[in-house]
C-alpha cells in the first residue's frame, strides 16, 4: 500500500500513561452513568473544532495514549452505522463524540460504546445536476455560550438545509438557526470558526450547478444574527465559493480563507481561486492573492483550508500561512503580506492527478509541515497519492511516502504520529520517519475513507462513505 522514502531516525516521545489512563477511565465512567453537563475540564484532551483549533494545525499536542509505541496495536473498538456517508471530522468534547452524516443527522455518541446519546435532524439538499442527497458535511465547533446568563455547552455547524445552527451540546436542542442561502443552489460544505463572540462560516454553491456568489459570513454566537458579510465576487456575479473552513490568527485577529473558481461576471473576478485575509471584527479586507493565470486550471478551486505555522527564513522569524490548490501546488505566504505573493511554493501532485483533486489540508506539529496530495512521482515511482513531511522554511521534502490511494481528507496529527485516510484504507505513520505503523482497510464494503479523522483521549475516530463511524484504540 505504501512505499517509504525516509531520512531521519525514529524518535519515541515520553509517556504520561497513568494520568492519561485515569482521566480516560473517569470520562468513560461518567458517560456510562449518563451524567449531564459534561464539561471540557473532565477530559484529558479534546478535538473541539475542524482540524482541532482555529489555527487549523490538525494537531492534538495533548494526546499521549495513542503514540508511536501504541499505534501498531490499535484495535477496532466499535462501529456506528448511520443512514448516509460520514465525511465530517468528528468533534471530541464535552464527554461525547459529535459527527454528522449525509442523511442530515448530527450525532452525539458515547466514546465508550458508540451509541447515540442524542441526534438532531439538520436536513438535506439534493444536488440539482447529480441528484445526490447531501446532509451534514460540516464539522461542528464546540463552544460555551452564555444563554440568558447561563453557561451552555454548544455545537456550531452548518446543516444540510443551508442553515447555520447552534445546538445545545448536552441535548441537541436548537438554540438558534440562521439561513445562509436557499435550497438547492446554496450549500454549507465548510466548517465554522468561533472566536470572540462571533461565528465565521463560508457559503458555497451546491456542486457548482449552478454557481452562486461565494461569501464569508460573520454571525453572533449568542443569537445567530448576521453581523457582516464578505462577498467574494461583486453582486450580480457568480463564483468564488467558500467550501473550506476559515482560519483565525488570534494574535492579529485576522481571518484567512480560500475561495473557489470563477463564474460569470461583467468584469474580471480577481478574488476567485484565491487566499483572502479580512479583519475578524468586521470582515473588512486586508489582502488577497489569486493563483497566477499560468498556474490556473479548469475548476481550480482552493479545496484546502489554510494552516498557520512559522519558520525562520533568512535569519528572521516569519509567521506563515499555507495551503494547497487543486493544481497540486502548495503555496506559503507571510501572514502580514499575502498580497505580495508566496514566499515559497512546492509542487505536491499533478494538476490534477488522475481521480484526485489535491484538496487535502496540511498539518503543523510545531516542527514540520505535513501534506497529502494526489498523483505524483517520487524517486521515479508513479504514485496514486503521497504523504510528505516538509521543511516549513523552504518546502523541501524531509521524507516522502508513496501511497496506493489518493488522500483527500486533511492530515491529522498527535505527538510522533500522522494519519491520513482516503480510498478504502487509512494509515498511521511515524511523523519523524514516515514509517507506516498501522493501517486499516474496509475490505468488506470496499468503501472510501474520504474525510479526516480525529484523535483524542486514546481513541481514533474515522468516518467512511459507507455510513460507518469507526473508533480505534490501543
């Protein structure tokens, strides 16, 4: 399944087994007894938003149970069959696992058994041209809201009916919901960011049939009222769908997001196939950069979410933001000057790879970047996909794994490990060397692991388009 080309030696981090194990046992006991008002402090670690946080690092630094020593011993703990495909990244918080399925159901499940504690029907929309039914494709963000002066655990996510929802995380009851478009032309593929009392969410066309005006919307986290809207293309134009997640630099209070391909307009659309930066307070624009004409391809969206990281370049520390385009190129920018263009770029996959779209988001473990892409060549070998570790200062490859499948879900990381799933398998590798430590294949259904996994509290959660959510632990 994987040919490995590595450089560095294996490094095994220290382990705090006893503390982590006791915290996990306490959590499972509380879930089993059905105690309400589970709080974040009761868990040893969490995965509370898409890619783990608003910086979209894809990295859970607090995880100790699943590590390079225990990863080869991962075992299937349970599966939960939903009524539709599962491509959301599960949210692990509040003593539950939250995940959506294409039948329109948002699930809150027990980490111990996988059984639903509650479910909420958030609707479906049928794609006009393909007749595919899309339900919940948005990964939930967990937050604590003040509702009438009472601290209330909540989930913020997009429903299958183009409504933005705030749900009570304990019960699934709707706190508020706000329409961000009309069915069937609009859809909420992306996942929200929650920061300083606001929720940020991208608005997309539904399967590009037809194209609509792409937007980033800012809503009140308490009421769902729309505070500000950023239009990617002018009124009366179409294109620029935002079907990825917004990324927030908490130090500068800037929001970075990527956009889709152009549509119809009487003037040139300069912010499609682009990276855009806006102020979090009001969505006023700070800068943007569009893929050059020579590098643009048909349907050349940015299907990946921007990742924040940093590196020393030329003796100076740079705060960076990077992402992959469907053309297979990974672009890296100084966060303060994205309009000046990338500091470096690296070709990861063909443009586009056969059967692949180059839409995987990268991960950052505070040392290296980790990327996945579609069809490529590594040391003269043709690969259906790749998983790579990159030098954040230059984009140079540290190690490269040649994969027999095209990974489309974002890379997920914990200390010492990287995971990616696509095709009928997912793999876990040593983050230092790229050596494969674990793999699992859906041999029965031969169905794809299309979305990203989450790892927290000693369990790995991975969805499949056959409708199953899988839970693994050592």
